[in-house]
């Protein structure tokens, strides 16, 4: 499993939304480690799941992304997190976003 939190894909199923602005917000959220943003230490992903076995890490990542998107980008919601395989046996998450 690719343990880098910065390698992901976003897929949108939105209607009448400014997708570029949402992509910027979501990309910033999903590439920020929790505790690193001054004045908002809760912003970003808690990466403590990275040391877990692959299946547990996937479940914890999915739950973390859904919770953080709901908290920080409430105009959308996580519809699904799909796991895509790439050459060499690595996998990375595809986060599917839809209207709230």
C-alpha cells in the first residue's frame, strides 16, 4: 500500500458547483497533515493510520477523509473512497465527492 497521504485522485459528481474552487479546497485539506496549520491545528488529516496494517489503514483513511471533508468543506460530502492499483502493486485512494 502506498502510504503517502499526498497521492490521491478526486472525482466529482456535482451539479452546478464551481469545481475548480472545490478542487483547491479539497486538495489543500487532503494534503495537509493535521497539526501543521497555524491557528487551526485540527485542519488536515490525522496520519496516525499510516502505521496500521493495509486494510485497517484504508478504513481509517476513509473515515478520516469523510469526517474532515464534512467538517471543513461542508458544501460537499464524500460519496466513496475507491482504492486504485498502480504498477508495482501500490494502491492509492480515489475520493469521490458529491453534493451535500
